[in-house]
C-alpha cells in the first residue's frame, strides 16, 4: 500500500545511501597531518600508513587514487526531491513503479558522477588501467547500492503495510452493493453513473457496478445535465451518457454543466459554453465555478481590493450581481450564499438580489446543504440552523467544519490526526446530524453520498454501500416527505411513515419550538401517537397507554436513544 509520504521516505533513503558512500570515499582519500619535529624544523609531509581494514576499503573504493570530486555533483543528489515531487504520483503509481523510478535515478546519478569525476581527474585517468579499474569499481558500488536500496524499500514497504494497512476483516464489516475493485479520486453517483478507474484509466459504472463507459480517459468528473467532463491527453471535453464525445477535448479546465452552461478555461482565459460547445460569453475573471440555481461564483480581479481579487456572483449572461464587496463563503445553494461583510467582519446570508435572507449576523457561516447550514455565533457557540434561522441542533467546533461535506442526511467525520506521517492514519466515517454514528470512522477515504450509494475505500480500492438512512431522512423537501411511504412504526395498528414523522419534526421547527435534535423527534412521535390513537378510539389517550412498535433501526436510535 502506497501513501503520500512513501516517495519522500524513498528519496531520503536514496540520498542517505548515496551520501554515505561518497563520504566514505572522502574519508579514505583524506591526508593525515604531518608531525612536527621540534619547534623550528617541520618534517616533510607524509601520509600515515592506514590499517589493513582501511587499506582494503580504499582499494575497493578508490583504487589507491587521490580523486578530486567537483562540488556540483552534490546538486545531482539535491535534485532528487524536486524531481520526485513533480513526477511521482503516489495515488496512481504502484510500489514496483516507484522502485523502478528510484533505481533509474540511482543509475543516472552514478553514471553522471563517474563522468564528472573522470573529467576532473584527467591526469589520473590518462592511464587506461586506472580508468578501467575505476569504472569497474563504480559499477560494483552501484550494484551494491541498488541491492541496499531494494532491501530498504522492502523494509519500508513492510512497515507501511503494517502501519497503514486496513484490518483484514474491514471489507467484511459492511454489505457491499458494489465490491471494492475500482480506483478513483472521489467517486460519486450522479444521474445513475459514477466515475471510476483501473490502472490509471477512468470511465463510468452503473449502480450495479457494470462498466458502461469504457475506462479510456485520463480523468473524469460526475455527470451533470446528461454530460460529464473528461480528460484526454491533458485536455478536457464532454461526453454524453452513451460515451459519445459531444464537445471535443480542447480545454485546459472544464467544470460541470448547470443551467445549460459550463465554465471552461483555455490558457488564462475563462469562458462559458453551452451544451453544443458554443461560447456563450468570454470573461476576464480569474476563475468561474459551475452554475447552480441560475448563478455562478466568480473570482474578480480588482487592484483596489485588499487581496487583489474578490468573489462575486454572475447571472447566465455574465453580469455581476453584487454591488458591494464581500468575502463569499462557499457557493450559492438553496436560494442563498453566506458572505462576510468587510466592514463589520460578520457573516450572514444573501439571495441573488443581494437581499439578506436570514436576519442574523454570525462570526462565520457556511452554505446550506440538505436544508441545514453550520454557523459560528458571535459568543463562540456553534449550531446547525434551518432556512428560518432556527437552531436545529448545537454542535462543536469540529462538527462545524465536518458539516461542509453534508450530503443525503450524512456528515463525514474523522478520527486520527493529520500529522504528516501518512494519510492512512486519518480515518473517515459517517454520522447523522444528531451525532448518531452510522458508519464507523474505519475507512481510508469516504466519497460524497449520491443517489443512495456511498463510496468507501478499502485497501486502496473503492466500492459502494447503501446509504443506511431511510430515504425520507436524506432530504429536506416537505413535498418529498409526504410522498415517502416507508413504514417505520405502528401505533395502535396504524402505520407511521418516515416522511410523516419528518414532516412533523419540520412543522415543530417552523413553529419555533424549543426542542432540539433527537428531542424534536420524540416530541413529534408523541404527537403522532396521540393523533393515531384519537383516530382509532375517537378520544384522547394517555401516552403511556398507547401501544406502539418501532420497526426501523435508524429511527430507534432517534426515538428510543438517550
């Protein structure tokens, strides 16, 4: 298993071994200072006789020659770090590819080292015998160093496997809808398809795990409005759901379609195209984010602004919408966008007409996802609010940042610290907004839930499981709740549906009740129990005399938990 710090460790190992050999050559070739005979007469310089071990090493490494080593040879070793950072991709390279890369680097440096040393010591190597002896010695040294490097890589790999590898039974702890057999960056289902890869090539699978668009692309993004951005030979274009190339791969960057438009970049220029690839308008903005709900966030160059750029919103014609200058937090979503006022340094929510939609000021606010948004109050507290500004549940500081990845009723949370010793010590899982852990933080990575499926990475490969939440708990639209007929409980023989309970909780919040978190669900369920009992017996019943049974595991956590 390869981690992000593996190339660094291997490069450092290579440098240490190479430097150690060169230091040993210097040590064997150094001259001993002469001794003084009396105070006035200095004896002629003589080399002290080395011991038998040093004589043997000197014969092996130097052939008893006094070599000059140019200083710029050290630059070759120093170049290992920048070269490996530019070339080695630990996300896509296998361990044997990394081994071959560093072996090639070692051979190249050794050959260049030999060439520079021979050029700097022409007098010594003028004799053919001296030259051939030196070359043979260097080749033997190189082979020895390759063997040492191979052993070191093996030791490092065993250590990494033991330290960062998943537990052997981790894959068996979950029920896979699609087995973990794919590579990817952050796979997510959208419009029934998800981008995945194998051996560095990307394509798309359906919700049963079948490859429906061949794995032939360098990179691929999820579908949006029937089109997906794909990369070929360093250029981006768009394909349809059948894999047909609709817009040629000709852009340096290409984002998802939204509202029939997509931002693309060629050189330093950002423009917006339509679904046929025609240019809707060109811009001089520094960047453009995808369109959503009729607007897109852009980064505007502005020499008078405190950071030389500032964010704004544009409409579908490219017109800037905000007259004032703000720090925009995240993107426009669910009818509003969080902004920071530069004068007061406080955050609040604006609609696309630059009107305040929630009349509260926060120390910091994030965008709405699934009907909720995390906010940081002026007094230091944190909470999740709804579109009315009501507090849904109080949260802590870590959860404030976790909610930035909220999707389909699930919040990604983590355990472990990002300490630079390896990304795989940092594990992820999912919980609901009320803190109930639904998927333990045991996985190397987790994808964004999409269309009822969640991507999990085990042993370096991605698979998909079903979202453990009932469908009604994944959405915040009352119309969708009313249509949900998932039975979660019975009260006096009457069914209670998930959407019915979610709508009751929503109504409590609209009324401005004080119940937060799971307490709101318990209050809503008691109200439903009273309504069902009244419908059956035509009279009010004491709550402890109403018969009920909860049959859904998730709602048991909310209704029967502490």
